[in-house]
């Protein structure tokens, strides 16, 4: 895992992160885990998929997740997203419920959110890898510092980005965002355990588009065809 796997727009501003001691330790940890025969998700070429599909200059919206899915064929490097053909996870199903209620869209039949990413929606997890079958197994290994740097970079170098912070974890991580420069929308997590506490009905999709239009930016087509 090197910065050569990153889109060129991210490499220069994040170069110091790849030279930091924590990143060296993280790489050693991942190599050790693979040498032990542990399966790690997502596949190596998808670890930085969120950044590669949404270059820095195109970021309009950021949706913060926590960890990759830890089941086979689920994680693809984009928060909340799963490949076509995979069962739609419960949190994403609630995201879709809010999407259809908020915007009057047809309920999507698959969970692949790549069409959002290519329009400027950065689907960023806080932790970018996980061991098969072991949720949160790579937390505290260094990824959080890297993704904090990504968020700080966006906050510092971009203007008028919408940050969707769902749940206490994302809201804490988003504390570094400059609220004077950007739009921050917070709600409970879309998990079945908490979605009814205010995620459902939050209207974040329409609010995000309204803000983008007010800033003379093109809105996101949230429809998952």
C-alpha cells in the first residue's frame, strides 16, 4: 500500500501522511496480517477507492462512514456501498428509505453508490480496512489519523462542501470542519437501532442540493438507477 495507488490530486497534499510514523506502523500491521493468512477487505486495489473515484477538486459532498463491511464481496472502498448483486445492508436500506421519502425517488434495487462518487460525493470511511468476519478489527491502527487529515484537507482547501455526519462517531470526527466555509448536516446514524431517532425525516439529500444550488454548484443526482 503506497501513495502511488492514490489519484494524483490527493498525493501531493497528503504526502506527509505517507511519510509519518503512524503510516509506517499501519503498513507493517497490514503486511503482518496478510502474512498470517488473514483475509482483509476491501481488496488492495479498492482501499483508496473513495479518494480515487472522487478527486479533491470535484468534492461537493462528504458522507462519513466508520468501517468497511466485513463480509465476503461486500466492501468496495466506499462508505455504505456494496457491489451490485449483494444484499443491501440495513443501514443503506434506511438511507434509501430517506432518499425516496425526501426526493420522491423510486426505491433502488442494488447498493452500488459509485454513481454518487463520480458526481463528487466522497464516500469516506474512517477506517479503510477490516479483517474478514471481525467488525472494527482495524480500528486504532492508524487509519483514523489518515482520514482525519483528508477531512482537514477538504475543510481547508475547498469551499462550500456539504458534510453529512450521521451518528455520534461521524459527528465527533467532523469536529475539525470549518462551519464558516462549509455546510454541516448532522443526524442520528441510519442503523436500524437509531434511524427512527431522527435520521428518517432529516431531508439531508434535498438540503444538500439546496445548499449546492445556492453556491452556484450543480446538484447531485441522487437517483440510483
